């Protein structure tokens, strides 16, 4: 059947053949009053503008963080379990002055961790692997554990001779241990000076150090060795202890 010339009951310009357009065009908005125009704007444009604005802020923040804001960790000290530091905030504040830090992008962290809590234990493992922890202050059982895992630096190789001599009577040696997958000891390496007993250190006590046996050790993968050395110098400085005691006297008692 030839339908090319088929006649229809409707003309070609019939409304049924026109594309349906439910949008409200400019010719229509001109007849709206003020409140109707506001409602029209909210219905058709406001949501899109808000979403676009949020996306713009998120992208801008990401670009700023990635390319313009460069945060640098100066030092990270972790106080573990019983070797608790009562006033980590005050210690961190005074250390910022000691390192002459003025920018918020220069990070200095002093934090207490309770490895009896699973969350803290996992966080500590992750931070050590990410080279985000420099110094540990911990009780003897944790010190032995990390030592056996080979996590600790030989302090005789790290510290300048004169600084090592100041700590020499407080040095604690320990050995790294190699085991198989079942935990059987395959080899015990020679003992090395991995820790310093700072339980009686004046600075540690002045900031509320609570451990009866608080052993300071340095994580072997730290890249901030110069700042670690400066921290150990801070601990044996009489001026540091005096500053800590003065700050404690001035701070509100809790």
C-alpha cells in the first residue's frame, strides 16, 4: 500500500503533531508576579546552583590541599600504656616554641595510646608503617615487643657522642628476634642500645609522666632524625624542666 500521499483527518500543524513542551519559557515568566518568580527560581534553578557550589568548594579544597598547602610533620611522640603523659597539650605547645614553629602546617604531635584498646593498637601499627611516629615512650613489655620485631633504632649510631654520653647510665639494651610463621625463634640478634629509661627525667615528670618504667626509644624508619636528636637534647636541658614547671604553675589545675 502506498502511504506517501495518504490523507489524514488532521492537518500537519495539529497540536497532536507538535512536540510537547511543559517548560515555562521567558514569554511566560514575564507575566508572573515577584513571589511567583521566586518560586519558579527555587523550583528550576536553586538546587542546581547549590550542588554546583558544593562541588566547586570541594574541588577547590582538594586542589588547595594537593598543590598549595604543604603540611610538614616536625616530630611525633607516642606515649604508650602505663608510660602515660598527663599533659601532652602543654608539652606539645612548649615543643612548638622550642622548635620555633609558627605555621599551622608545621605539625608536632604528642599523643597517648592505650594498646589494650584494639583501635589504638591498629592505629599505632598503621602510623609506624607510614613513618608517622618518631619516638615512643613505653613500658618495658611494649619496649621488648617492638625491639624483638626490629622496630627500634640503635641509639649509639643515631646520637652524637656527647649526647649519648649524657644518657649512657640510663641506656637499656635489647635484641631483635627473627621467627618463622609459627613464632618459633630462628635467630636472636646481638643486643644493642635501643632504649633510654626516662622515668626519673625532670622534663618527663614535670609534664606529668606517670610511668614507673618509661622507656624512650626511636622508631627505626623515622626520616626526622635531626628533630629526634633535638628532642633528646630538650629532655636533658635544665631550662626545659624549669619552663615545664613554670608552665604547670600557670596552667589551671584540673
